[in-house]
């Protein structure tokens, strides 16, 4: 199988699996860049199912950065009770201050500007661009990097900011306008099937092209 055939197979098999098994969360169905930014802050080191419990109510109360800045910080913490997000709440409030001060309360639509915001790195910036602005990019977190490295047999750097070989492998995959679905498919597949420990390789749809299985 040629490299291009393997990349096409990866894309098609992954999208087919995602269509049947993908998870549904509110932040995946909005194009509001601010609410996507909020979701990414809340999801850090927190299970998506736990965030889903509070997300809709939180976003209904704080629809824009100004709403958070005008709210009582204690009230904000109360709305996120149980998630242990004190530090991230502070970062989010600082980000809201930046958005109001420099961007008239709007979330910027360029990678460089997003990365200047407090607590926003490469992954979060690309997720906002992908989900919120429909740009053709694929966010890379530790889970996505693990999946790609296993399937394509590429070397990892141990730092998602420096995953050059993973980035190169993903660049070769033709997204055909489906970067959002591909990105979410990789997130779900790595969380549900290609886990860090005890990956579920039995009847895995990617087995035929996966280098990890051959080891």
C-alpha cells in the first residue's frame, strides 16, 4: 500500500467509525468562538462528560467576555463547582480582559493573535480556528499525536508543541473540507479505542494500516 493510499484509508476508515461512534457535546455544535474557547479551558485535565454537565448552563449565563468580567468571581466558581478549576478560571478571566481590551470583546481569528491570549496554546488556538471559524487545520493534543504516531509509525517528541513528524503526517492527509470531522474523529478514537494504555486493537478498523499492531 502506497503512502497516499494509507493516508486516504486512514481518513475514510476514521470518518466511517466516527459517524457511528462519535460523541456529541454542545461545544461541538456551536460556531461561537468564545464558547469554544470556554470549553477548551474547562476540558483541560477534566473529563468531557463532567464538563458537559455544567457547560450549557455556564454559556447561557456568560455569552460574551464582558458577561464574565461583570460577574462575581465567586458566582463563576459556584457555576463550575466540583470541577476544580480555580486556576483555569483566573486564566479565563484574564483572557476575557484581553479580549475586551484589545479585540472589542471578540475572539480573534488568527493563530498568532490567539496564541497571545492567556492560557491559549497551539492546540486551543487551532481548535478555535477549526470549530469556530471553519478553517482547515487539525489541532494536535497528546491523544491525537499518540494515534498518528501509532498508525503511521512516526517518532514522537514528547511535547505537542514540537510534534514535527506528527504534523507532517497529518499535513499529507487530504481533509477535503472535513478537518472538523477528522479532528473530532481522532479525538474520540484515541479516547475510546486507541487509548494510552490497553488500546482496543481487537477488530480495530485501522488494523490493516496500523504500524503499532505490526510491532
